C-alpha cells in the first residue's frame, strides 16, 4: 500500500496546478523512490515528467508499484478543500479504486478526509534519452513567463537563440515582430535573478508559444527555470523543487 | 511556415 504525508498542501497544489491543463488525466506511478508521472498532451507535442521524491514525504511507505489513474480536475477540486499549510496524507491500497486524502491542521485540530475515484488509464511511457544539450539557460521564472506572455501577443511561435553572450527570444506575426534579449549576467545579491548560459555550441530553434505559456503555469514551483536546447531535439523546460521536479519537453517546429 | 513536430518521433515508446 501507499502512505505518503507531505508537510505543506501548497506543494501538491502547485504541482497539480502546473500540469492539469496539459495532461488532464494521468497515472501517478508510486514506488519506493517516490511519486512520478509521465504523460503527453493530447496532441502529442509536449510531454510532462514529474517527480516527488520519497524523501520529500514523512513518512513515506510504498512497498510495490502502484499506478494511480487520476483526473486532475477532480483532484484539484479536492485539493481546494485543503488549506496551504495543512499536512496532506495520501493513502491507497495495492490495487486501488480510490485515493484517500487526509488534510490535517495541527493548529486548530481540524482533520478532513476525502476519497477520489481512480480511473484506468492506458498510458504509454516514452523513453527519454539522456541528452547532452548544446545550451542550458537558467533564468528567473518570472522573466521567462513575461517573455512568453509578451511575445505570444504577436505570434504563435518564438525562435530561441542561445549564444555565449546570452539568449534571444524573437517572433514575427501579422502586426509586426518583436524580440527580447537577456545578456548573461550574475546578480551577486540575488543569484536567482541571474541569467546563465552554459553552451557547447550555438543553438537556434523555434517553438510554439501556446505551449510555453502553458508551461509557465509551473512558475510558482521555483524562482528559476532552466531551458535546455539542442538542434533538432525537444526543448526541456525544467522547474526544480526541493524534493523533485516538473519537466516539460516540447517538440520543435521544423522547417518544411 | 514551420511544421509542429511530434514528441513521439523524438522519444520512442518504452
């Protein structure tokens, strides 16, 4: 059986908020290393990979592989019943047809308990190869969100060009064109506001802004986001958490 | 214009 308690409901709330629009139904794969998820969006353009490591829970018990097929809109409804500072305990049997959630508030001795019905989801797992990316760009999450939002007003797609000087996001659409360049820099007082580019070779790739805007729903998970690019492979957009991550992979647009 | 790629053509089924 699975038994996993997380100190802060807000962590789980933010993770689900980050992915629910992209992958509304998905399997949570639970085993002794933690709770993982891998799912493609409906159009098979993007892939979400999430991991909440066992050491982010206390206690954490899961002695065999359990797949929890969850409708994330249903889970969101139940998680709205938890306050951000509540502790959440997740419980499921070995062959579960429901997931039990207990929310505890130690301050006012309030305990609430919910069960949500699980679904049978036939999900394909893709093999994500280990990739040495040509460029890895780490930038403030809020900056990435702003760039995606701004450029999506002009165009459906954005070219991301990484050089050792920095990164340039550019787009062109019916009303005109636009670009935002972030030069590599280090903010000593607030390192999370720095822009860093690790580069082995320059890269220039084009991606759908609709998906990037969607990925930015994970912005509350981390102060920085890392974009990893190589020519002709999917972009990796990674939000790291203390005990896990949410990664989005996005297939590039290819010139005909 | 550019064609949107499919993620499955990059990552094979396990």
